[in-house]
């Protein structure tokens, strides 16, 4: 279970996702996905996204990133699967 800094068993909090690429100039965009849905498109380095969550119950999240290069090549990678929210 993810526990935000500062308090235990909080029902809300934030996650910070960061993506580092070896050659940022060759990247057209980076798409951040939560449970398969695009939640942000970032076109300039540093590539990052803050995700705020509010969970009355425990909730599972799948965090992924899709990198689209200027050449048209697309790479998708699952960053992490985690559960947020309050323990019962």
C-alpha cells in the first residue's frame, strides 16, 4: 500500500511520475497513462506528472508511460502497479 509522506492511512495524496530519456531532443511527446487512460501529454523535458488521488476505499492503479519519438517510433512501458487508499 502506498503511504504518502507525513501521515498514515490517508485517503488522499499525490504521486510524482518522472521519465528520463537519453536524448530529449528526439522525443516528440511523452504520454502518462493511469489504468490505460492518457492523463497527461508532455512535450518538453523534464517529463513529469503529478497525480492526485482521493480514495474512500482501496484502489488499484496501473501507471504506464508511452514515449513517441520524432521518427514515429512508439515505446510503451508499465512503470508500476500499486494500491492506494485506506487499509481496512
